[in-house]
């Protein structure tokens, strides 16, 4: 399998997440549950236990970035914020984004 195909396969969950955001953006709780469930399933399927730590780290850092962007600097705002000015599902997306970037980095390095 080529590197390009492998990177594309690792990008599919992100593209699917964009579709889910489009479909469920008005119901943050449903989107949050879907993203948590999909992230856990995708991480378990990959069988790399370090990815849970990367996922949690991404949630924390992503949440901080978004809260700073809305509450401290004010450079962004959201139409449907749930807590601290951000949608509850957004840090989960950051968390899985960190995992996806780790996977893509490994593919590109090999």
C-alpha cells in the first residue's frame, strides 16, 4: 500500500467528522457522544495504547487553545457554546486530531 493511500485512509475519519459536524452541529451533546465513541473505537482498533495518552493530551491542549481564543483574546466565538465559550465536542476533535497527526507522521517517516 502506498504512503499516499495510507495517509488518505488515516484522513477518512477526519473527513467523516466534518460531515458529522455539518449534520449535528445544532446538538452538541449528540455530536460529543458520537465523537467520543468513534475516537475510542478508532484508537482501540489501532492497538497502540500510547494513543489514549495522546488523545487526552490533545483534548487538554485543544480545549486550552479554544478557551483562550474565546475567553482571553476574543479572536473567535461560537454560535452554540456549551462551556467556557466553546462547544463541548470541540476538544474531542482536537484530541483525535493529535492521534491522526501522530499516525500520519509515522506513515510519512517510514
